[in-house]
C-alpha cells in the first residue's frame, strides 16, 4: 500500500512539473493565433478569434521577408556550427582517450576549464580578435566560435574510452590506418555521444543571443534571436511587431522540437546498445 501511494505521489509530482514546463509553450501557441488587440486584452491562456494563418502571412511578408532570411541564417549557424563542433569534439575526445602524448592530462584539464568560462567573459576578446582578422560582421564571426565545445570533448573522451583496445590493435594488425579505424570503428561506438553533442550544440547556437549581438551589425546576417529582439525594440512605434515577435518565437521553436524528436530514437538506441555491450 505504501508503494502504491509513493507511486501515485511520484506520478502527480511529474505531472505538475510537466505542466509547469509546458505552460509557456501552451501560452506561445495560444498567443500566436491572436491579433495585436486580442493579445493585449483577451485571456492569456485561451483562444480569441484565432487567425494563425493571417499572422504567419504577415510574419513572412513583413520587411520584404526578412524573417525568412533570419531563419536561413539560424539554420546556417546552427547546422554548420553543430556539425563542425561535433566532428572536432569527437576527434579531440578520441585522441585524449586513445593516444599517448606528453601533457595530455594537462591539456584535457585546460579544455575542461573552458566549460566554466561564461560566454559574456570571452565576448569582447572574440570581437577584438575577429575585428583584427577582418571577420567581424560576417558569418564567420558567429560560425568559428561555435565550432568549440569543451563539454563535447569531455563527453567524447568518456565514450572513446569504451572502445576496446583489442579491437583497435586487431585493426592495426590488419593494416588499417588511424583515420580508417576512427571513422569505421570508434565513431560507431561514440555515436550516442555525437548525437548528444550535436543536439546540445545546435540548440545552444540556435538560442544564442549574446554572440551575434556582439559580432553582427548588419540585419541581413542576424539569426532569429537577434532579429526578433530588434523587432521588439520597435514594437512601441509599430504595434503589429508585438504580434509578429510572438508568432516568430512560435515558429522558431518548431525546428528544435522536430530535431529533438528526430534524434531521440538514435540517441536512445545508442545508449541501449552501449548498456548491453560486453
């Protein structure tokens, strides 16, 4: 009886937490269907004269379709940055786990220290560096810093350590080179870590606001976060922007939901496979 009561208490607690975390998303869905007047005057948690398609049309046509450009920019920054960061982290983690060289642990500790550095602390040095090499206010100013993932290196090293040394020695004995061993053997075992790194890095870059704010001044290079914030700053002069910011925020979370759902099965399958590997 006590076990059943504890189970019910746990279920209720989880439902309350789920409702707490889903409530902002529910509000965003409801608010995205309203016009500017209803957004201010109607109940915040219920529909009033839904006009989602009209709002979407206004969103994609406003400012000569600048929102579509911001979406493309966010995709470029997030996809290329996450893919590059995942590959670099996988290579570095494998080298840290399986290659013997002087100063390996000291270098790894320095990389781990990078996890503790806040983005705001390195924003100005990054901007000065990009300005010196002529890359400020370009795509590269956001892409290059996004290729660095200290947490990714750490996670890759943890998974790379599980690659059996006997398998690597057998592959070397058969004449396989180090790159072939890494690409055909190590990456398969490290796939759960790579999916995790890619997902975390993609979401982090997609939601990043401070780095583009420091690096970019051309609105055509803005990602969604910076673009929507710039609209919010003019909402007092153009009230329709208040609605467009809400609708734009709603559209911006859809790729993250789709990506998380698409990668979850690969993530879960990899973790399950790793749990039963001898």
